[in-house]
C-alpha cells in the first residue's frame, strides 16, 4: 500500500520529468545543444581542426596552451599502441605528427571527458561520469581494432566515433544533475536516455561541425536492422564494436546477440571470428584504453 507521502510525491516527480523532457526538446529545437563545463582547449582544438587547411604550427600552439593535454598527447604518442618503432619522442610537434589530426582530436575529447569528473558544476555525478567514460574508451579502442581488421574505414576515425558514441547520454547526465528526483528514478531516467540520446548526439555533433559520417554513426549505431549497401561503413564498425564491448565478458552469448544484426552480416564475421578478434586484440585494446587514460 502506498503511503500518503509517496502518493503526494508521485505527481511532483511526474511534473519534474515532464519539465526535464520539455527542456530537452526546447534545447534541441532552439539549437542550444552544447556540453557544460567542457574544457575550452577541447573546443579550440575542435575548431582549428574543422579547417582542413589548418597548419600543424597552429595545432601545436593551441594544444600547447594546455600543458595537461600536451602531456597526454606525448604519452599517447609514446604508448605501445601507437609507437611501433620504439623511438621515444619528447616534443609536441613530433607527437602531433606521429598521431595525426584525427587522433589529436580524439585525445582532446578524451581529455575533456576525463576532466568533466572534476567540474564543480557536476559534483555528485562522479560515478556515472566515470562509468560512461570507461564505456566510451572501451568502445573507442574496440572500434579502432575492428576498423583496422575488418573494414576499409579509417581506424582513427572509428576511434573518434567510438569515443563519441555516448555523447548524447553524457549531455543528458549533465542536465539531470539539476533534477535529483529524476536522477534517483533509474527506470524513468533510463527511458529518457533511450528515447533522446541519439537525437541529442546528432544535434551536438552537428553543432561541433563533425564530419557527417561520424554524426551518422553516433546517432544510428543502435539501429540493429539498419540497411546498408556495399562495403561496411563507419556506422557498421561502431555497431559491431559497441556490441563486442558490451558482451566481451560473456563470450558465450556473442553469437546469440550478434547473429541477426545487419551490420554483423555485412562484416561477415562468424562466432569464431568474434572470439578470435577479442582474444588476439585484447593487448592492443588494453594499450589503446591505457593511452586514452583509462
């Protein structure tokens, strides 16, 4: 039997949910979708790299303005996942040359997402932010490996898409921090995330002027029946990588969960192929995750 307090609280909670969803809809329709507390340097890196003719000198200046990001780029450039030659480098210019602009963009976004946990505005959300960050890094590393081994998709682009696959969920999480009753109602919160995160991701990435193939992949990777033609594309890579990351700890369920997925059929990987991929690539995936800071 419900207590009077629960009966009184329920309409108030429904009102808060409705107000939250209304706010999301207004932000989407008004084109005001952007992440709060996102470090300025990540936005500046995104802006300079949106210019296809940007000089390496300009990228070095922007990245060098944030010592922590510069140190992270040097660490990634010298990591086992990237430094195949074994030759260590110590200057930022050489690190950026070794990584390439796509990897620099990924590193800047990874740095920004990790920094969000320290934001005063998001105090109290450290645990879900950490979980989301770990999931993003896992999917990013897996996407890199899947793209390299089973498609013609650029692995660096695949890593960036993997890193961004949860950006809509991140946006909703940062907004939910101002609505404690909603955050405490897990089923309702999860339903809002399910219904809204893809649209929010598309709007946010379009606002960031990301390439259309990345926008499409991040907003459509959960469509397991998505039709496609020709060779596997970035969306296929992200779909397969997301599923592999989700079920990697339960390899006995891989074939069952991936058998009827359209992207999996297009990539023509059987159950043994999935298992071999995870077994043979685990070291590479772990090295990439470590390079990203997880």
